[in-house]
């Protein structure tokens, strides 16, 4: 197997900090990516490392600035708020790792890199079709952590046959579990093909309270309203078509 490589972009943050490691993007839905993007902006997060691999999907990705890059796993950190000793490390990507071998390879690279930090917990954000309710489901390795997430508005993630996570996320979950690191899981239940912005806001509201971090959702609120208006117009259009109110068409 050709080697994957990790590029360190900045020096390590102070040693006295504790970090919550957040894995965002290892599922079939896009809610985790939306949440990750808003957290990066709200917390002014800095990219500290990135992983490239010849075994990632061989596609070229174009970002919001029109810059084309190969697929990569990115790691961001947030500076702690005043008088806080806890901050975030976010692992994000916008593609799925489907093979166990590649997932294990990248997971090993990540945990070796993360071993320099004092990690307090591991939190997985993912999304996918569970039962099309639009709820946010929670699970944890500790019952008290589950209860706290439920009090914040999540639903208990019971009777979910298959978790919507890729091979990298599942490998990291196992490794953190074997290291006795507390682990939480938030699953956003997507209702359709369109990006579920309302579900992303639910996840952010829970995270903000759970982790004690400020999150600015003003831009997301604007996009939610735009999406609501588009869905309203689409619904009105199809209702008119069903009633025969559409413009007449002629053949011949």
C-alpha cells in the first residue's frame, strides 16, 4: 500500500489545554459538514494539519473560492475562550472512506498525531436516513452523558441497526473506546435529498450547550429562510399543476 502522509501546518497548541475531538463528515449526509463549517467560522478555528492519500477517491474538489484541491482530511483547532482550559479539535472531510484498510491506515495516522494532545472526549457528528423524522439522536459510552444530551433536546439512539459512519470514523471510534476515552455520537436524521439546514441548527444548539461554546447561526438562519421559501414555492407550483392550473401546452 502506498503511504498516506500527514502535513503539519502549525505548531502545537499549549500543553495545558484539554481537547474534545470532533469527527465531522464521516457519514452519507451533509449536516455534519454544515455544522463543522459554522463551528470553524464561529470559533475562528485554525487548520493545523491535513492528510493526503493515494487511496482517497480520485476526484478533484473545488472549494467556495474556486480553488481545486485533491481530497484530504483536515484538522482544525479552536483557541479556548477566556479562563477556559478546554478547546476543540475538528476532523473533517467531504468524502466517504469505504474500505477497512484505508480507514485503519488514516485512523492510525490521526491517533498518532493526536497523541500529543490531552484528549478529554471524542464526539462523532454524522447524518443519514434513520426514520425520516428530522430528529437528532444521541448515544454515548456513559449513561450520564446520554442523559445530558437528551435534556438538551436529542432523542435516544436506540434500535438503529447500522450507524451512518464510514470506515475511518468506525476505526477511530474503536481506537478511542480501547483507550477508554469517553465517546459521544450525534446522528442527524435527514428527511430528504436537500441539505437539512434545520437539522444542522438543532445539532448546533445541542453542541453549544453541551460543550459550552458560542455559535453564531445568523447566516444559517438566512439560508434556512431561503430554503423554506423555495420549498413553499415548489409546493405551490405542484399544487397548481395538480389542479390543472399550469400553462396550456399544445402538440402539433
